[in-house]
C-alpha cells in the first residue's frame, strides 16, 4: 500500500490524557506530511470544539468532525459537507429524552443555524457539559420545549447533526435501548464515557450520541477519498473509541492504540502504543519504514 492518507482520532489517540499533542507526535505528523502523506483528524468533537488543536497539527487539508457528520476545510473552517438528522427523528429523540428527565443537546450545523447547540428541556446542565461549554467558544440557545424556540418548531428541528445528552451509564443504556426499539435502523446510537474537567474519562458520566444512520467517520473518509482521488486501500487509520471501529476495520491499514477498549482493539489490524506514549509517532515511523518505493 502507498499510505497516502493518515486518518487519526483526536481524544484518546492523538491527544494525551492532558488533552495535548506531544512534541513527538507533532514532529512525526509533520514528517509524514513532508513525505507526501496527507493527515486528517477525525473526531467526535464539533469543528468549533477542535479547530485550534487541528490547525496546530494540520494547517491545511480537511478535518472530519462530529463523528463523521461534517467535513471541514482546515484553513478556512468552511463546512464542505454535512449529514443532518431528519426532522421527525430529531423530534422523536428529543421527546424521548425529555420524557425521561434529560436535557436534549442538539448539535447544529452552525453555517446554516447560526449557532452551535440548542439545549431543550428544563433539566439542569450536567457538570461535564457545563465545563465543556465554558471551555470552548460555543454559541448556545436554550428552550424548555421545541415549540418555545424563537424561530418556531421547524427551525428548532432543522440542521441537527447530533442529538445527545450526558448522564450516568446505566441511565443512558436504558435510554438508548428504548430509542433503538422505537426507530430500528434509522439512527446510529452510541454512548461512552464523557470528557470531564480534568480531561480524563469519567467513570460513570456517559455521553449519548445519536446521528443519522449513514453517519460514520469511515463514510466521510470515503467521501473525501472520492473527492481527492485516493484509493481507500491507501488509507491508514488510528483510533481508540467506538466511533473508530468501522474506520479501523475498513482502512487499508489500521492501528488501535493500547488504551482502546477490547472491542475497538479487535477492530485494528495492528496495535500502537498508549496515547500517552506517542502513539502517532510510532505509527508514522512504521509507515515511512514500510512505504513502497
């Protein structure tokens, strides 16, 4: 394989437990780019939540954000593609979360909506979300019901890339089971430990993420490959989370970092070191050593 495109997850992979890109990883990625390997960050974060980090690593090119729901040009920040959830499913998921006493966090396509999150419901914002929103330049709006939104119900339901909430693992397991039973295969639903104030994974604080069924990091990688004339077999993927599984299974070559959960580790073709041990530097060294002449 030619290793033309290196796609890396952000949290738990490129970033260490302090939420930083190590000097070793940064130097390695710059070396990869100098060798003609295009580097793409693929993250569950929205663009505004990761733009500064991405630009510090990859000043040009593209970033896949919101778990594969959006594709951004790094230099300008322009959203070149996005996949919104159909209105009826946004409505259904929001109603389900409100019935069970949760705050619905609707991540929007800001180029169309004009803001980042619509928070729906009367429940208090959980501490993890409060920290997250205060740590990033996010524009949010809050309403008790969709009908109360100033632009009207249809505007509230429009341009939603992700429906989510934060609660305990046990609560969200029940919520996700209920929504799956009601909507079948029309949505992609995941929940896992949320980032908390120290930048580490909370033991029992989980993030529920609901996307259109077609949304996945790998799906957006394929879209980028088609636009760039890259054979998907020349893609190398690195990750640690549930939203990396399809990407790790499908790329021409993939690495699961040592801190990945077992199901994610099993999806990788090879193992890279822990994210605190310059995992990307290890991957780049292997790629350059193994590149075809």
